[in-house]
C-alpha cells in the first residue's frame, strides 16, 4: 500500500474520532479542568476542603437527577418535571417517616416509588396518549408542585416544611461520612458515594441491558424500532419510570441533606439537570449519550456556580453564563452531527 493510500485510510479515522462521543466527553472533561484551574487561581477560598465538599454535595443531588434525565433525552424526549417530582418525593418521604411513623427504610421506599409513579404517568401520557413530552412533563411539573404544597396543608393545616427533628439518623444518609470514619483526613460525604453508586447502576442499565439498547434504539429511529417488533410504548413508559425513580432518589437525598422537606424547593432543578446532560454530550436529537458524560456535565454546572459565587458574581449573571454554556454545548453537538 502506498503512502498516499495510508494517508487516505487514516484521515477518515481521525476525523471520525473527533466527531465521536468520546471527543465530546474529552471536551467536557477538559472544560471542567480549565474551570477548576481558573477558579483555583482566581480565589484562595476555592480550593479549600470545605468548599470542595460543598461542590461535591451540590453535585450529588443534581447529578442523580441528571442520571434519570439522561435516559429520557437519549430517547429524544424531555422531562421538565424532575425538579418538582424530586420535591414531591422528599415530601412523601418526610410524611411517611415523621407523621405515619414508618421506619426510615420504608419511608425512603415511599419516596422512591413516588418518583417512579410520577415518571410512569409521564410515560403513559407520552407513549399511549401521544402527548408531546414537553407538554406532558410540563403538566406533571405543575401537578407535582401542587401536591407538594397540598400534602402539608392537608396534614398540618398550613403549607410548611416537614422536619426530621426526631430522626437524626436520616440526616446521616447524606451528611454522614463512611469514608471519614476510615480516613479522618478525607471526610467525603455519603452523598458522593450515593451519586457514584447510582451512576454505576445507570451505566450498567444503559450499556449492558436490553433496556439500555432499546433506549438508544428508540432515540436513533423510533419507527424502525417499532417495525422490528419492539413494543415501543411499553419501553418508553419504562424509560420515564426509571427517570422518575432517580428523581425520587434525589428527593430522599435533598430531604436528608436539609433534614426537612421544603414544599417549594424543586423549582429550577430540572434546568440544571437538563443542562448537565446536554453539556455532557447527550444529544437532544436522541440516540446517543453516556452516563460518564452526564457526571462530567453535573460537575461543570456545580463547579461553575460555586466558583462564580465565591468571586462575588451576582446570581443573575450566573444564570446568564450557564445559559451561554448550554447553548454552546448544543451548538457543538449540532456541528458534530453535521460533520458526520
């Protein structure tokens, strides 16, 4: 084979590498490193143990939400309800433990099932009733927000937080540190272990199971998937149910972190979760995405927010900067798809 033929053979391979999902993840990871170095040099308070732990805690809840959203977006769908479903899951967990007197494990199960039920309803409305995902999940967002306010009002006569004052062990789910007991110099909160444990489960589901293969297939070409004999409606409902399950888990985590369930807390969380997924390389057009990319995106969001806050940047400008980054991430995905 001549040198010219060798060049012609390797050039497409190099171009395909730069257009791949791996390139998107490397770009996101590189951006995370640059952001981390920039804020470390810009402020002496950024690279402190307490601040790094704060970033990890902030990433934990948003990261778990983003894991569930990843499955949905890979199917070319969207879920705007994850934030308020998280709040509803926190509220049902709190009521189950503090009012109904259920043991903490059963209360946690109630919160998880609350999120899974809300996700399954989204799936049925989208897959069976053919309501567009944007509209269906927008409706669920308002329903969940309303129920999170109705539940404490019905029980206590007013809309107020539900506290875990008599259940200090519940707060240790997030704020305790199993690692810190073994290595006192490394007090990593349990929340981080939960996040990475959930990520491992999500990665296994996406890469090693029929559920994951069908999720990608539906996002790549739903009609071809249906014609191949797969019950798209059932599998899509399951995808949204799994997404809701992760929202329920995030609800348990945030209730544990705050030692309370705050009825109006979840608004806006869905935007950070979707932003993390998009920044991590999952395509809004469906058919591709990775759990690792989502984790990187979640760390970018939390690190950026934390660093801007330390530098004294007003919150409104924090929103502006995050929005610009999301737009750039989507534009890069568009360019990558055009190149392929």
